[in-house]
C-alpha cells in the first residue's frame, strides 16, 4: 500500500477545497479495487447543513469514474495532517468499501470495521424479508 501517494493526492484535493466559512480545508483520497485512485474535497455552503464533506466528493468520483470498491483511504486537513472522518462519512465509506478496507487514522492504520463497529449496510437490507411477504392480520 502506497500511503505516501494517497496522502499526496489527499493534500492536493484539500488545496482545492471550497471552505470560505470555516476555512477548514479537507481532502480525501482512496485506492479503488481496480487500482485507480479517487479523491474529493469539502465544499461548504452558506446554509451549513448542505455542506459536502470530502468523502462525499470522493464517493461521487468513484462512481463517475467507473465504480468499484474502496480498498484504502486517507483524509487530511489543509495542513496535511491526518484527520478522522466523522460518523456520517464513516457510514458513507462503509457502503462503498471492501470488507476490511484500511484507513489511515490519527491513531494508525485501522480497518473500516474498527472505526465503525457493527455497521448497518446493504447486507442488512438484503437479509430482511419484504413486508409484502408478511401475512396480513
């Protein structure tokens, strides 16, 4: 795993962030199952609730550039320091990750399962029987 390459891409993404309100730039980069590297940056909005995290941009690029699953992930601030994705973004990453995807975190390399234990995901929805198959009472 070339963590230095991912970090470089994430730092370049952070430099492109649109953060006029918080001035807190974030960049993310990930290795995809087919060998591509995808990236994203945060894009703020005057209506703070519709701000897009760097992870959102990264997942969008993942699908726009051919899909696949995330294998390894790095997130940095504008100073190039490793930061941890928020809970919402961990859930987003989980949805698009291989089982055991690696993340560089502030406390070292961790798996997605370590940073989002007992996650809810697509497999949970597939295992659930549909309501149409339930008897009417």
